[in-house]
C-alpha cells in the first residue's frame, strides 16, 4: 500500500518503496521537507498533484573519477566556442529545463511550485546551476542540490549540440575539485551512461550518503 504523507508526517523507510521506486505521495515542497528527502535519498517527481516521492533501487549515479570524456568533446572543452559558469542564471536554467522537449514524455514535472521551491533552496545555498553559453546566449545547463559531498542532479537542457554535455562535464570537474564524492543521476538515461554514470544498489547509495552528508 502506498504511503500517504500528511503535513507533519515523516518519510517512511525507503525499504517500503515499490518495485518502481515510488515510496509515498502527499506532503509539500517546503525547504525542511525537501532537505529531509534528499538526505534520505528521496526525491520528488510528479506531473500533477499529489506530489510523488521516489527512492529507486538500483540507483543511477556517477562517481566523478569515472567521468568519461569522448575525444570529440575535447576540442569543445578546450576551445573558446562555449563558456561555462556556475550559479549565474539559476532560475533561467530551471525554466529552460521546464520547457525542454523530452522524447517519450508529455509535459514536464518542473511546475511553478517546483521552480519556486528550488529557487528558495538556491537562495539558501543548497541548489546550484551550471550554465553553458555561446556569446551571451544561454544554450545549455543543469541544476541540482548539494548536501555535504553529494550532488543530486535534477535536470538539464540543451539548445545546441553538445551544450548539456559541455555543462555537465565542466560541472563534474568542478565538483570533483571541491571534494564531491558522488553525483546522483536518479534514473537511467543513455546520455548520462555515455558520460560514465552507472547503477549501484540503493543500499550502497544510502551508505555513501550517510558517509558524506552532515545532519
């Protein structure tokens, strides 16, 4: 039976998640609720109310040391065509992710409530964006949450070829230099697999969280 979260209810144990990783529904997107969720390896993902909370097993992650950079990307990374920045356009990156077309999906889970809540997290220093520009134009990027030495990737967008790869690679390199031990990619995509992401068990994922997030 799927767990319902009332306003003051804590999350149930993640071992109660269904085979698809769905753990609970309800609750809210308050700062305290979201931080509690990420610390426990749980994330929100839903199209319409109620809010759905997930903790899949296995979990799709990237260890920064395992980042794969193709030969075709190296000239772009070392050249001047694209520029990289962090936290220079957080809300704009979220809106671009919201508007990005995704094969096999109708609409987006990034609604106005999500945008507001994660923008609040950004103001408090928990949520971060990475931007790729060509000249003054924002052409790719991503956003996510950092807690301790874990970065929880949420979404990315790309308006020109390789822009999201450029932003992702540069961000991973920066996070690695800052001491981040793991990047949570949540669920499988071929795009991120090509960059080195792989599946690990939920139990291993939670052990890594416990060792790298301060409560």
